[in-house]
C-alpha cells in the first residue's frame, strides 16, 4: 500500500450559499413549503464537483504510479494505459532464441512427460506436482464452459483419448510458444524459465489473453516498466492480459470478470507451475541449460521444421 500525503489533497470547500426564500410570501400557493425545504437541503449539502473529482483523481494517481491496482468489475477503471501491438516482424531461429534463456526443444522434450506437460498440467489440476496423472486427466467437465476436457491440458477440441488430446495440444502450444518468443524479442525481453512457462500456460488457458494485442508479453513489458520483477511481474502480466485494450472491459467470464477473481486464479496457476518445477528431473534441468541454441529441430513425423 503506497504512502499518501494527505496534505496534497485538493481542499474541499463546503459551500453554504445564502438562501433567501420567503416561505410565507406565496399568496397564490405556487411554491409549497415542502418544495422549499428540498431546495434548502440541496443547497446546504452541495459540494463543488471540482473538489470531489480532484481529490479522487489524486488518490488514483498515487495508486497507479506505485504499481498497485484498484478494484475493477467489468471495466478498466484504474487500468494501465493502452499498449501498442507487438511488431509482426518474422525472426530467424537464432533470433527467436534471444527471447529466452532456454532452448524451446528442452521444454517439450518427452511429450506428455515434458516440462510443459507437467507444469501446465499441474496448473490445470490434471497432474500432481510430481507429474502423476490425476482423475481429471481422464476426463472432466470444464467449470467455465461445460465442455468435456481430456488430458494434461484439459483439451476440449475433439480427441478420442487423453493421450491423443496431449499430442494435439502439445503441437498447438509449441507453435504458440514460438509466437510468445517472437513477441518477447520484439519487446527486448529475455524470458526466464518461469516467465516463459507462465506464458505457455496462459496460452493453454486463454490464447487471446496470451497472444493478442495487450496480451502477456505486452503486459510483461508494462510490468517491468513499473519496476515489478520475478513472480510479481508474472502475476501482474497474467492478470492484466485479460483486459481487452479495445473495449477496456475484463474478458474472463469464466473467472468472474473482476480484478481480484482473475488475480486469484492467475496466482494459483503461477504457484502450481513453480511447485511442479521443483520436481523436474535433474537430467531435464541439465538439458534446458545445455540444449543447442538457434537450430532448427524436426518434430517426429511432422515433416516440418520446429524453431528453437
């Protein structure tokens, strides 16, 4: 909570204007006494509009400048300023690697047992922190839209088994991870492991919030510019990614569409990812540290190059 200098608040001048109403001098009865009473009450309690708005404007400025956020329900009051869309320049594999401290292949190595599957799966509730499959992995109803979810990623776009669901969503997330890195490079951001995995998890939960204008990377840049770091920056970026910069409305009906309900959900997922990372096998950690940088890798059976 920021320290507010109340001495700087605009002075509130309560105005009690002189009222000259001759309540008994109404020979024709056109100005009844009850109406005169209302007029007197309104005149006495009137406070200059400029003083009220000046005071609240000062308070909002103090909270906004400090990086704190204010309660918002369905609108963008207290939101960060509009953020321009990321540059759409195509980048080479070597240039894309500059957006992360980890080789992309290392994150997806192992398929359904990869770092991505285990961390995102734990955030989804389909995998335990140590990587074991929960009952939800085999199928559950989505609490947000009522769809039937399968696999580590709660896939709901057509799959005959949880294993098939994982294959399909891993392919999709890999493409989205490349886009996240491209945006990071264009924003001069180097993603650490947790920041990148949170971006991938957000893409799994809500692709528009992760990838569109005003999405995760744009908001992460905004968080860094506000002086936030580490987990605080990640949480801030994840939360504000759900604010539509065009309408200035929260776009997370499944999460309650309020600042605090969205924030709580995003913090729960961030903590789940951090917890699952504690159980990543040592060999996987070494692979992430030593994997080749800037090379084109072939996805088995795909016939196409996958950028690292």
